[in-house]
C-alpha cells in the first residue's frame, strides 16, 4: 500500500505521523501530469517558483494548455516565459511527488513543498517528505530518473 510505504519512510526518518498523513497519494496507472481539480502544478504558477521563490496561485486568464492539460500563471509574462520553454519550468516527473517517484510509486503534491535543484523544479507530497527528499537530492534524482515514467504504469 502506497500510503503505508510513505508513512513508514517518514517514521523511520523521525517525522511525526500527523505530518505525513495529510492528503492521499495518487494510485498507479496515472496520467503523465499530476492534476488537482483538473489543473497541472496544483493550479500554481511553475515559473513563479523560479522568479519569486515561492508558490503563487495561477489565474484562469493566464492559462495555457501544454501536454493536454491546463497550466495557470500569475501573469501574462510568466505564461509567455513558460510557453517559450515549458521543459525548463514544468515540475519534474509530471508534478508528482519527486520523493515518491524515487521510491518507485506516485503520490500527490503540496504546492508549498517544493525545491529547485540544478535549475529543475521538484514537488513533494508535503513538507515532511520534502525534508526526506532534501537528505540526498542527487541520489533521489538518480533513482527517480530510473523509475520515471514506468511508475505511471504501476
């Protein structure tokens, strides 16, 4: 069970269970891009993580479709930046939890649990899981890269 794996990993790392149980992980055979309420990146502006250093909600009037899903941006400038090079700004692993992908499964993400490493955006299930991710980002990326996109098939 995916929730159990995530919980056990967090508990082993000393993370309180209450922090790990917020939300539910996604299930196997997922679409390429994680969606919440039909929106990529949890409806947040992926460019803003780079330019403002924080999660910023996107707006419907600054939306575009990429990879057959809707992405929202906080400004027309951010929309244009993304449109010019979406691979540079889109979260890795389709916006699924990077830690979960490194462990061989998928999980939903919290827009406040993010990091940028070597110019790439990574989202995590929650802030406690982000702390686990941060312990060995290069190693986790290697594992996640090996698992992606096969984890989408279950």
